[in-house]
C-alpha cells in the first residue's frame, strides 16, 4: 500500500467513525435525529443494475429492488441500533441531482421511507424503502452525443441513457415504465 493510499484509508476511517460515511455518497451529517412513523419522500442517486428485475446499486455499496427492507452488515445491529444504517435520501432534490450529474451513469430516484424513519436535518434514513420514480439524464450518455434520451442501454454492469441512434438492444423509457409501473422521466 502506498503512503498516499494509507492516508486515504485513514481519512476514510476517521470519517466513518465521526459518522460521515463518505463511501455512501448519499450520506449527510447524522445530526438532529428525530423519529417518525409516517411515510416520507426523499431523493437519492443510484445506478440501475438490472432493468428487467429493476434492481438498483448504491453509489458505493448495497443493492436494492423497488420495495426493500434494510439489513445492516454491522454485527448485532437490530435496525437502527448501530446509529447509522438504513436507506438514505436527501430532503432536497437538488442535492441528488447534483450528485447524479457528477457520477456518470447514475439516475435520481424519488423514494418513500417506511417502517422506522429517522429524520436528520438534510435527509432521511429508514428501515424500508419504496422507489416511486426514476429520473434520468435528458442527454444520451454516449461520448460526444448530445441527442435526446429515449431509453437506457447496458454499459458494463449498469444502465446508461441512450438516444435513438445509440439505444441498440436497450429499452425505451416508456417500456421501463410499463414493466415497473413507475414514473420514468428525464431530469
Ligand atoms: Zn445498523
Ligand atoms: Zn446518442
């Protein structure tokens, strides 16, 4: 391990212990904790990892479907007892959109939080989550193509936006919506 990498690891660990989970990039400071049993809606950034079964991949770890319950990887945690687990989302749409603009191949999701919901100043964290809407870039992800998105095509292990020229074997936004019963629109 290089010295540079060691410093990165140390910085990562200190952030982890101070409660700012950097690898979970939808993360926010876990301040002003309040609990709620109401369903609350937020916005987050994710990859679409499977378009047929509609599975999403978090920015750094974690996979989930349209309707999921969280299982914490921390030993002995009963949801929430570790103080940081759950499905995260931002209260502010702009934060999720800005994140999606910085990360190639990501989409914005509108999600509803259920079960035990923790309210923080910038976002929510919950035991259960339902994806309500998928918002994708209006522009084809192909390099130097500025055409309008009509659907999604596979790229490595996730899906990216595609125009009519680059969609190939991909799926149109309309068909994704039909299959999933979700609203699928461009940002
Ligand atoms: Zn936990
Ligand atoms: Zn294109």
